[in-house]
């Protein structure tokens, strides 16, 4: 049964019945959309303890990221300094 066949069957219905069927389908779509919009937010943490843990975890992650960036910057700094030094003189006998 193809979609075209189904559409032809609906087109053959009396106008009042086709209108009622259309209204029913639209109401069904509206109810499904409303139900999906009313679902609880699954990303929101429910307990205050969980929210506090998440906040501390975020702050810790930021601190660790800053420390990591500083450590990498300090590790790169001596390499730049050594590159600028002139080459060493050859040893004298």
C-alpha cells in the first residue's frame, strides 16, 4: 500500500469525514509536540548537593587548565632562550 493509494482513499471519503480525520491528525500532532515540550529537563541536576559538586568540578577543571597552560608556557620559555644564544666557540687545545 503506497502513500499515493492512501491519499486517494482519503480523497474518496465524504468531505465531513475527511475534515474530521484531518482535525484528528492535527490534534494528534499538537498533543505529541506538547508532550515532548513538557518533558522534564534531564540535564538539570535535581539535588543541591549534585549542583554543588558540578560547580566545584567545573571550577577545578578551570584551575587545572590554567595550571597546565602555565606549565607548558614555562616549559617553552627556556627553549626560546637557548635558540637565541650564539653558537659555542670551538674548544682550544
